[in-house]
């Protein structure tokens, strides 16, 4: 975590190079998003995922998924999309969705500060919020 002796912009991951895959490599386990930077009220979070997530929605915000490594499937009630490395998708607010990774996926999420990873669903996959790496 950051110290109060650092300038505010440094605390928010600004004015520095952030190596996303290096940051992800420091995460133990899956489904544990970690903040690497902030821009205005938005957080950039790296995460490793494996297996099935939970159906959920984010009532008040869109959510952006950017795949860095692996293949991600995002299921919707009426269809699915697949993302590979270098691909991204935006899930609009209020749209029920469920990420799935047959093999480990490393990705970047962009969402407002304070968004719970499981949205309107709270269970064993709900991660602590606002944890920096």
C-alpha cells in the first residue's frame, strides 16, 4: 500500500510505468482483483481468473474487460462472447453476465472505485475492494 509521504499522484499509480503482467504475477490465487492505478474515479485492476464466476450485474456502471493473456468467455443470458489477448469488451450497466475461463486468464478491469467484483451477488467469490498491488 502507499504511504502518506508519497505525492498523491504517485499513490494513484500515476507518472510511472506499470508492468501489468508483473503485477499480476504477484497475485496469489484467482478472482482477486488488485488495483494498479486510478484515473479520476476509475480504477484499473489486474486479476487472474480460472473456471466459472457467478451471474451478476452492476446496476450503476459499465465494466471493461481487457484480456492480456489467455481466452475469456463472457456469458450473457442470450449469447456469449470470447476475448483473446489484446481484445476487450464493455459490459453495459444492468446487463447480467458471467465470466468463464477454461484455462487461466490474466486481464485488466476498468471500473469506478468501490465497485464490488460480484456486483449484486455476494458469495465466496466476492473479493475485498480497493486492494492495491
